């Protein structure tokens, strides 16, 4: 399982629920708990936690309205990504300048966003609650990649999570930010496949 940002808690949740099926989890700049004994403050979820009660009431209709609006936003989608890049750290700007990643984000925005923009609002509500399991109870191997210039989920959150996980390794990515870890995709998959190979019984057993 691989989870980026808000996908991190879901990947860890599956690893906890299905340890007999999940060989390893790879997390890229993952969200940490905001409540409970494993919590850590700061980052984007500091604001998300404050807004969660309002989002719980109004997130779905706002998301539905945004989904409709995005359907008409094709002409301004690419300039919007350009503007976002200008206010992002250098590493994210460089990633968004690459045609293949730019096309991926445009596709996510125009096709995924036009269907389910209420999903990110639902995530805010979920992340502001107790996860329903303790981070140290995730027993499968976890490999965590985190940019030390992440402006959304601070690098300290990655350090905190890895310190709680019983079988985890943190890969610090100097100068990288929140989105720029995507260029490590092949290295991440290779690392997790190596763990999968180690977990397989020898031939004949």
C-alpha cells in the first residue's frame, strides 16, 4: 500500500486491519493523528481541525457545488496550477513545470474533481477524529518518505510517526516539499518490492 499526504492514514489503516494481506506500507508526507495519544500539532491539519465542525455541516453541499463549477473551469485550470506553483516551494514549482506531472494534476482536477469534490472535505472531518487504532499497533513494515521543506505536512510529523511505528524507516528528502516526492515513485516501488521479496518463503516451502 502506498499513500501520499491524506492517503497516508488510509494506507496505515489498511495495514493495521489486514496485516496478513498488506506486506508493507509506503507513506509520502503522510498526515499524522490530530487527536488522541499519538497526536502532533501544526501543519495544514491545525486549520483543518478548527474548521472540521463547520465542514461536517457544510462540506458536502460546498463540494457538490465545486464539482459543478469545475466542470466549467477547463479554460482556467492550467493558469490556476501555474498560480499555485508560484506560491509553492521551489521543489514543487519544478515538479509542476514538468509536462507529465502537470498533465496528471490537470486530469485529476478536471476529471476527478468534477465528480467528487466533496471528498477532500470529508477527509478533513475524518482526520480531525480519532483514527480508531494506535499508530504503534501497525506491525507491518512502513517506509516513510518526507521532504524537509514540506510546507503542508511538516517534516517533524514524519519523524514523529516513524518514532511511533515498531518497524519503520524514514527517508529524509532534503530540499523536497509536499508534491515533489512524486518524482521518487520508482525508488519507492523498488523499496517496497524488496520488502515483498523478503517476505516470500523460499521456493519449495
